[in-house]
C-alpha cells in the first residue's frame, strides 16, 4: 500500500523527460511503488511504498531536486 506521494514539477529544469526516466529507474530498482503523470500541477506523481523510511523519502526527493526539479510532498 502506498505511503505518500511526491509530486515532481518543473523547476530550473522544465522538461519532464529526465524526471520520468528517473522515476522509471526508481521503480525498476524497487525503491518506489509506482509513478504517473500529474495533471495539476503539471509534472509527475511519484508514489512511495509503505515501507519507505523518512530518510529514503528525503533521498528520493533530493535525486529529483539535483536534476533541477521542484518536489511537493503529499501525505
């Protein structure tokens, strides 16, 4: 069961292709539950696993921020 959602939106980096690619990699590695396009705000929703720790959540958010995106956390 998902725990929380990180909404990744454009920041310094406006093109969302790199964010989608990172989300795919994180899912393939089993670090997130799933991801999908977010309609409002424009971006992607990264759905965390129920077992995602606070430190893992921060690390995942940091990976997107390091690519130039903004991250909004939704409990």
